[in-house]
C-alpha cells in the first residue's frame, strides 16, 4: 500500500506511471471503504515457484520488520490482501479518480 503526497499526483499522475510499467496495476482504496485489513500496517506476500519454498509474509511495523513463515499467519495475510483487492477500485476507476484529483489539485 502506498500513500502519495498531492504533489506526486499533480506532477506524474497514474496514467504515465502505469504506461511505463506493464507489470504494475494501480488500484485505489477509497476512504469510503472505511476500516480495512491494510490499516494494521504494510505487508508484502512472497511466493516462490518451488514447492519446497513456502510462502512468506514480510510485515512492516512500528516495532520493526519481520518475516512471517507460519502457514496460518501467512494465510491471514493472504486473506487480508484478498479483502483489500476486493474492495479497491478497478484499475480504470482508480486511474479516473487519480486523474480527477490531479485536475482539482492543479486548479488550486
């Protein structure tokens, strides 16, 4: 999850960034969603192609960063990610929202 400063929205916008990175999908999680699993802190799910290498969650927090390897805990983060994905705006809607915000901010 990335929180952007208004100046970064007005200077670059979503479309130019996404156009340069085919492996990046921008999805906005609007305030209207309310409380969600991402509020606990940033995390990254790491999956590996080899079955011998289990999935891991890298969790960033105020007390430090940790690697979570317990399958039960990794499942918890996998479910949290799925929930965030489900309530986030679609990529096209996210780009539209960012474009509107950029236009509003450039007129201020």
